[in-house]
């Protein structure tokens, strides 16, 4: 057993990393999906915090994702958000199960999805974001291409 311990310790980080999507095909993702008659789109704001109280190399990636109807009209969000994936040049960078809440902005219902504690990716990097939506046993992949990772001060 003593000889297997170093091997186990080397493999330990693999058990705690986020599972990257193996069953998601990028071709399935679309910038618009129709769920229950609602034509949905995704807007994102991704950033890393470099304010004076942050560590010298900045805080981990945070994302605010807004799912809304194309015309911003009110809708009843009956779907659930089961995953968020960020990738760049066909390389998966991060996957996470999001926090979710629904709220109203200027009379339009939107679903806000917040993801935190992402990797410390370079700012000004362009990434693609995929949100996995589930409704009545069906899976929909909603994407936003070329999203910039911003830097806040």
C-alpha cells in the first residue's frame, strides 16, 4: 500500500476537477433556440476582478449570462439551466453547474445565470459560451460566440 500512495496523491486533483463535456457536440449549439414557442438568445458579460483589494494576479473568472426572448418580451421560463461551458479554439476551458435566478428588467423577464470561481484566463481573450437548457426531457444548447473576458479595476 505504501508504494501506491504517491500515485494516488498524483491522481487526486483529477477527482476534483470539473468534468468537461464529452457528450456535447459544438455543432448542436445555436445562437438561438426555440423552447415552448419562445425564441431565446444569450447575452454574456465575463470578467476578472483586479481591484486594489484583489490578489496581485486578479480573482477567478466570473460570468453573468442573460437568457431572454429575441424581442425582449416577457416569457415564463419553464426550462432549467443545467450547465455552462466555456471554450476557445476547440479547447474546453471550463464547465460548471450554475447558480440560477429569474428576475425582471424593464418589464422583460430574463433568466440570469451567474457562474463564479472559473479559471484565471487571460483578459481580452475571446471565448465561446454554451448554456445547456433542459425542457420536458429535451436538451438545448444555446451559445454566444466571441465573448470577451473583461478586466475590472
